[in-house]
């Protein structure tokens, strides 16, 4: 496992935002889910690239 805590934090933020996407889709808020999905993708990509 990496010693880089920033990368680990970014991955957890991305996973948290994926949960937000699921929640917003269940509520029928597609635009909010799309915005949250973009944020999740950016956070996960940043975490992987930072690793």
C-alpha cells in the first residue's frame, strides 16, 4: 500500500461521491447525479494518478 495519504483520501472521496450518485438517482435527480458522477470520476482519477 502506498504511503501517500493524499491519494488514499482522494480514492475515498471518489467512493463517497459514487454513493451520492446512487442516492441522487434513486431520488430522480439526474442532473445532480451527473454532476456528482463527474466529481467522483475526477476524484478517483486523481487518486489513481497520484498513487
